């Protein structure tokens, strides 16, 4: 029977390919390492991305674009992801070995480590929890509440139940760090946890809380020489209550004892297998029946440890006292390692990284949503700014075009009104000059020929004339012209103010007083200076006197010349040309001017009478002879009476009339010279009034144009800032999408994928 069993085991060994070694570069544990490296890289990018997002959100100068809640959320996410990154850096695959006292838990761990690391022996050996992890350097251990590195050889003293230096608390954990170079399994972030027997204490809950909640795989090491005990089942029932479907492997250790009883080995194995599967499927309900067949193994950890130590020492694996069929049991142990590694790799990736990857997906999705929201708001704000900029630009162009057109129109209005003012003032002033004698007649101040009185009278008369003419001009033209100025100014103001923005119209209407309500034309004639050189002549002059008669007949200018005896004005005879015999024979002299001829005659007469009194006597004699003495006497009497009458009536009133008449003649001549100047002055007043108001309105419009240009410049800057916000938000949103894709690829690759067909072909149970 033993020979047949050995042959059957050998056949199974050949059927299942070569033994599996954890040094294989295609070890399933590499999957966890690769996943850990990949997800760490993704979360580092997420931390960087969140840092850039925080900075971006804090630098956005638009409160309506980003809310404080967004900034707080991103800061919180950044702290959360940094914490996840720290956890990921510490995460490792953890397998916990449990079982009754002396079931071979420590021996199984040593066999997996291929060296005697943890203490083993008969009876209760391990008295506390031991975790074995990889070390890049030498081996050492760390005790609870101390970071001091101690020699690993002391583990036998600190963890051995029979040692006097053992730890008092059985739930204490000693961390052993074993060189990765001596165990390939530890290179892949695998941690093995050894435990005291579950039958040495009743406080199993504290064990579960302290050492089981983060375990990826549990290995129940049972004694194949007996069946599963109530204590073992009770412990894993508690574990199943705390954890959802824990991964449990059952090692029926010490199966080498069956070699001594080959006739009952198969029955016992079948019994153990049925009870183990029933425990996993029916009691714990953590796997299906088919899956349970790959979770139960019959091994000899002691033989596996001995074979591996001999191999490391260069000795054949078959050396030493090994029971029959050890190769089948060795292969079963290796198959357990293979299935264990596949399970813990899949489970650890899922348990360690699934929640983190989902949280990372939610975070980057939220960041993408935030960035997308900011992008939409910034895009809308930018479009609003562009629209406002276009409106401001169109408004500015409209103002410039309208201002150019209205400026020309206003200039024409000012010019036309100024010409109208000049024309009407000129006509009214000429009319007033023509009626100056009427105005002077109404001046009734007392007059006296005394020079001082005359001087004062003359000053008052000049003021009266200036005030009177100004008053008459105001009554005739000022009212209409002022109304025209007010109407034109109001029309100009309304047209120009209409170009201003709505918010400036009311201010401009109230600030600019145009045209002035008190505007009125000023007629400054300045008669005092204009007639300052007037010289009155108040001497008595007989109206029938020689001088008066000459003045009456010749006029003042010609009479003056005649009385001065200027005979050089006598016209000279015009000699006939030699060829004109008829003109020469006539001998008649013709004067070129009738006035000059009269002056010549009178001058000759006056010269004749002034030479000698004899001429008078001759004339008197001639008249005497012609008319008689009676008629001559009557004429002389009448002449004398007239003289006496005029002499007697030459009073102050007559002198006043003579003064006024002389002043009117003189002032009329002088005022006629001022007509053009006065009308031009009034025209200039109107032009200045309208032009000054027009200039004020233009300054207001220029200020509005400057304000529009400033607003356009500000909007240009806002558009550039919002465009930068758009671009940055778009980049960050795309980065979130890339990170979300990476996380989804990670989940798809490591969480949702199943074993490849090659792995499934190598996953046959050992029976």
C-alpha cells in the first residue's frame, strides 16, 4: 500500500508540473508590488494636482467664480490624499497564522521563510504575537513601546513561553525584520504573523481587534492527527463576524504521520477534507464548495522546512529521516504557497487599494466637476466682458462720429447766430443814431454857458446818451437775441448731453449751466472818450450876417475856405487846343465845378469890399440911385430890427439849443464810426457765450470718452485674466480626467480582472 501511495503521489507530482518556488520572477506577489507602485504614483500625482488646484483657486480674483467652499473642499481633499499616500506607503500584505498550541504554526512560517526564524518546540512555545517583515539590511527585531533595534537571536527569549524574559502580555507584538535577500517572499511587501495558541486564552476579541482586522489571509494550522476542534472554530466564527468573508486557508499539518498508517490514510484525509469544507462553506459561509477545495491542504511543515534548509546548505532535499511520500507533501506545501500567494495578492490589492482608489476617483471627479464649473463661469464671464467691451467700443465710435457731426453743426449755428446779432445790432444802432436828436431833446438838465457848468453838462449828456442808446437797443434787440441764444444753447446742450452715458447725463445737466440765465448783451459805447474832444461854439452869430449867409449858401467847409480868402481854389481857364479855332474865337471860360465857381465869385466880392470902404460907398450910391433912399432906409431898419431881435433872444435856452445841435452833429459823426465795432462786440459776446458752453460740453464728452477707453482697457485686462483662468481650469480639469482614467484603469486591471487561463490551469486542488 505504501508503494502504491508513493507511486500515486509521484504521478500527481508529475501531473502538476515542477515544484513552485517563491523566487519565481512571475510570483503572484509581484502583482501587489506592481499595484502598490502604480497606485502610489497615481496618488502622488493627485497630491501635486490638488496642490496646483488649491493655488489656482486661491489666486482667482473673482469671488463669483469660485466659492470659499470649493477652496475648503480642495484643501481637505489634499490633506486626505496625503494621509492616504502615507497609508499606501505603509500598506503591505498580511497573513496571520492561527491554531491550537503545538499545531505547527511557527514551523509553517519557518518553512515559508526557509529558515528557523521564530521559536519552535514541543508544547506551548510562542507566547506572543510575532510579525516577520522584510529588511533591506541585517536582521533585527523591535519590541513594543521601543524603537530600539535588538538582535534577532533574542526572539527565542522574548517570545518563548518557557523563557523568563518573555513578554507579560500575550497580545503584545514583536516585530521581526528578516533580510529580503534570504527570503524572496519578503521582497514583495509580505508580512507573516505568528500567534499563540487560540486555546491558551479566552480573550480572543482583543486579538482580533489588534492583529486581525487588517489581515488579508488567515491560515488555520490544524493538527492532522485530530479533527477541527471547537476552540479553532469558535475563533474563526468571531473573525467572520468582524470581517466580511475573510480568506481562510486550512493546513492539516503533520500529515507525515499518515505514512505509518497507509491503509487508513485516504479515509482519514477524506474525513478531514469533508469537515474542513463543511466548516468553510456551511458554517462560515466564506467560499463556495469548489473554492473550498483549493483552500484545504495536507502538508508536513516540518518536512518542508527540513528539505529547504538542506537545499540551501547544498544538500539533497531527500536527505535526512523523511517519511514515505514526503515529495507529495512537499509539493502540497508548495501548492499551498502558490494558492496562498495568488489569493493574498488578489485580496490584498482589493482590500488595501480598492477603497483608496475609489476615494481617489471620487476626489478627482469632484475636482473635475469644480474645475468644469469654474471653466463654465469663467467662460460666461469672459463672453460677458467681450460683449461689454464691444458695447463700449460701439458707444465710443458712436460718440466720436456724432461729436464730429454735431461740432460742425454747432459751429454753423454759432456762426449764423453771431452774424444775425451783428446785423440786428448794427441796424438798431444806426436807427438810434438817426434819432439821436430826439434823445438829446429829452435831456433837461439845467444849462449855463459858464465853462465849468458846460463841462459838467457835457459829461452828464454823454452818460445820458450812452445809457439811453443802450436802453433802447436792449428794448429793441436784446430780448429777442437773448432768447435766441438761450434756445440755441439749450438745443446744443441737449444734443451733446445725449452723447453721454446714462449715468453721466443727470450730473452733466446739473453741473453745466449753459447758457447762463443772466446772459445779456452789453452795449458799451464809451461816449465820454468818444466825444471827449468835442468843442462847443456858443458865440452869438447873426443869422443874416455875412458869415452866416456864406455858410448857408456854401456850406460850412466851402464857407470857411471862402472867408479865408483862398483864391487858389479858383478854377483856371482851360486853353483850347491849337487845332480848335472855334473854341478860341468864342473866348468863353467854363468852370469845372459849380461850387468852385460860386466860391470864386463870393471870394472876389469879399475881397473887393474888404479892400477899402470906398467900395461900400460906391455900392451904396449905386443902390441909392437904383431904389431910392426911402426903400433903402426901410431895408436897413428891418435888418437892424432882425439883428436886435436875435440879439435879445440869445439867452441860455438858445445857447443850450445851439449846444445840443452842435453835440448831436458831432456825436452822430463819431457814433457812426462805432457801429461796426459795437455790433462786432455783441456778436463776439454771443459767440463767446455759446463757444464756452460748447467747450464745456466737449470736455464732458472727452471725459466720457476717456472713461470709456479706460473701461475698454480694464475689460481687455479682465478678458486676458479670465482667459488665463479658462486655460488653467481646462488644464486642471483635463488633469483630473487623466487621473480619473488612471484610477479606473487601475481598478479595471487589479480589482475587476480575474485569473488568467494559465493561472487557472495551474490551480488544481491536491487530493
